[in-house]
C-alpha cells in the first residue's frame, strides 16, 4: 500500500469517529487530501463546548518515527499556546492532546491502543494564497491585508519568535477581513526557552519560493538572520499580491539555493557570516529585483513609487540593506493608504501642479524672448 493510500485510510478513520475528546463532532477533512501539510492531517469539526466549528490538526501517522517532523508538530502546538490571545495569530482552542483508539490485529486477535496526537485551532475560511488568485484583490484591499500580515510577523518577532516559513498559505482568513498568521512548524524561538531542533541544516527551512537567499547557508547562531529572513518573505508576498507572479523564479534559477547551500556547507560555521557578507552585494548586483509595474499596469500612479520602494526595501537581496524596522513598513503603508483614499484629489493636485509648471515655463520663454529682442 502506498503512503497516499495509507493517508487516505487514516483520514477515513478520523472521519468515522462520532466524537473526539468528548467535545468534537461532525468531523470531516478540510479538503480532499486532508490539508496540504507535509506531516499533518487537518479536519473541520464542531466544538460542542464552544458551539462553533474548529480545525483539528493531527500528526500524520504515515510520518511516525520521523523524529524531526514529530518535534516540529509538537513545537507548533507549544508556540501557538504561548501566543494565545494575541491579535493577528491563529487562535489555539485545545493544546496538544491525544486521541486513543483500540486496534485489533486481524491475524492474532490481540488488541492494542493506538494514540494519535492532535490540537485544535479556530477554523479558517481561506488563506491569502486563495485571495491573491481570486477576483477579490484591489490595491486598497492589498494594502489593508498586507498591513495585517506584517502586524502578525511583528507580533511574533516582539516575542523573539521567527517564523521561517512566511508565505501566503500560512496567513489564514477568518471571514473576509481578519488575517491571522499560523503554521509554526518551522518556527524558531530565540529567547532560550525552546532549543533548536537542529544545530545545523543541510537545506533551508520553509518554502524556497519565499526564502531569503542568505537563509540557506546555515548561520544558525545569528538570530538576526532569521528576523530579516522573515522580512524578505513579506517583500516577496507583497510583490505577488500586486503581480500574481512568484518573485523567486524571476531572480533565481532552480539550482541557486541548493548550490549556495552546498558551497557554504564546506565553509566552517565561524567563517560563513563574513564570507556571505562579501558575496551578497555581488549577488544583488547580478540579480536585480523586478519592479511591480513591470507586471501590473493597474497600480494607481499616485502610490506606484512608494509601493515599489516598500517592496524593494523588504525584498532586498543584500540583507544589510533590507528593511528591518516595522515602523518604517507601517509608515509607508499609512502614506499609501491615505493617498489612495484621496486618489482623485491627489490626481487633481498633480494636474494643477503640471499646469503651473507649464505656465511657469511659458512665462520664462516669453521673458527670455524679450531679453533677446532687446
């Protein structure tokens, strides 16, 4: 039996339960595959205690014995618990617990107890990837939603947590307007309360399409690298929100991250930061960020320049020049939203300014002509 068939069987077992933990009923998969997690199964269920629908996230039994994945799953539940009550963060409903079921061996008749770990969170209606590729997006909505996304990242950074897998699919929509950050399986807690699962990595964490180029060289003892890596991911998302284009393939080929990782794996860890610092400026020069306006001619002229600067600052390939200050991000968003709300007045101001400059130039020509005739 294939892993895919095993996964389907496990999903059916959960769906067949009339009740779990004495409170979760009406259990069904969130989509045909039980979510897109690489080591989890996700279901929707009705919480009899809260009288609302919730999400149940189980560790995929197909991954039993994969120590790193199991620890990632437990870490996610722990981090969500530590962020309970935080605005912009997916709400945890029930901390990590176990669902037990009796299994009888068909050959021997011997019964054993099989235990499945899971936790419960609020149920999302959708995610930001689905929003981006729907008919919903407008410049005003994009700015508003991006603010909420940046606020979620700022919130975890303020608690010394780096996500390391920032991407549209990990921002969940609750209703139409509430955006919450979730999926902390690859997150890193830097306050000393939760040790790293690995001291070194043979490849990057998270989705390479949104991973900062410097993140694949394993400078694990430099916490700031993780923070600014999350900022790059936000920049890549901002680009995608306005262009419906992935940033990664426009600046890197498929082998770039892998070759960089392999190169730095040969360098002692204590020398990697200095080596990377010397290399990154050249990488940035050779791989220029594209402009949003190259792919979208519908961004209002009144915010185009400011939007480009915000995205270029966040997604800067040279991490020494990358925007690190959330106040700077929110200030740029404030200006863009204010201008956009007054777009017509702004365009009229530009028209009047243009007319004034033209009149000024015409008067200068007349004056210059008089001087010549005299």
